[in-house]
C-alpha cells in the first residue's frame, strides 16, 4: 500500500478523537491520536506528521502552548480546533503561527477540506515553482506530492513512510549534498539520535526500488563521510517510431 499522509489528532475527548480518526482512516489518511499536550509535542518531534489537528483546550496545557513549543523547530501545518468561538482567540492563534482555526462543532466534510487546503499550501510553500501542479520530476523519477505516488519510468514504486520522506527530502534539492544529520533530523525528528546505520539501510532499500543498477546508482549518490545527494538526471529521449 502506498504510504499515506499522517495527521496527528491532539484531542482530549476520546470519543471525538476516535471519531476523527475513523473519518481520516476512511479517507485515506493515517491518524496519530494524542490525548494531551505532552504526548502531542513528543509525537510531533518523533513522528513528524504531515498535518496536526490541535485542540485549544488540552488537559495538561493550552493548545497554544503546544503550538509555541513546536513552532520553534517545525513549520508543519497546524490547525487549531476550539469550542471557544472567540474572534480574539482565533486572531491570537493565527498570530502565534497556526495555519488555520476551526470552531467546534464542525462537519467532517469541512475538516477534510481544511486538511486538503493545508496540504496544498504546504506543498506550495515547500516546493514553489519546482513542483508544477504538485508534481516533482527528475529524469524518469516522478513524485506526485499530493497523492504521494512515486513512479519510475511510468512504473509505480511502493515505498515505506520513511523511504518516501528520505527520497522526497533529497529530490526537492537535486544536486545539493545533504548531511547524514540533516536527513536523520528531517525524517526521524528534531531530537533523533544520529543513527547512520538505519539511514544506510533505508537508502539501500530505496536504491533497490528506483535504480536500474543499485550497485551503481545514478539518482541517489553517496558523498563519503558527509551524506547523500540526488543527482540531476536527464529524461530519456523518446524513441523514434519505426
């Protein structure tokens, strides 16, 4: 199965949290439930979700306190969920770095629409003109950023969540050498240990899936003692019709 967008749900009410999780699951997302602020901060730092749904009234700390903590080291999309309904509170949340603010009660179609909007905005902010219509291309490698589908020479490639994150991190900066530490922090979180063996295993698995000759890769190149880089690969010329 193709890896899915992950959505962290920081919501203290178990019934609401489970309902949102079910809706997300049914619509192709991978929900990551968190029952309080401390769990949310820990999971954001270690699991690097794609979108965060953050309740404003968590039992151990304010949702905006969580927002403040994580905004110091990540720019991932964060949607505040609140039952307060105050314009002043909404303005405060947006000024503190929230990407959106949704007042309870809300309908699930609206929630899903807000999540899709956050995804599109995130892709545009991260890739700009490098990804036209949400598509990133390099030689025969094509990454559909909104559907999370990877193809090589037209054939779909199935990657794990971490393999996809590594490939995308390299692909969005072709030609640039990315250090082991940079890649590890991006994939496994800001406070992850510098475990290069796990990274090497993942790189080897990616190469087996996208390279025609994994022992002599042309896409993901090793910079010994430093890290890896994605090479710029020319697209194959179309074969003339006989």
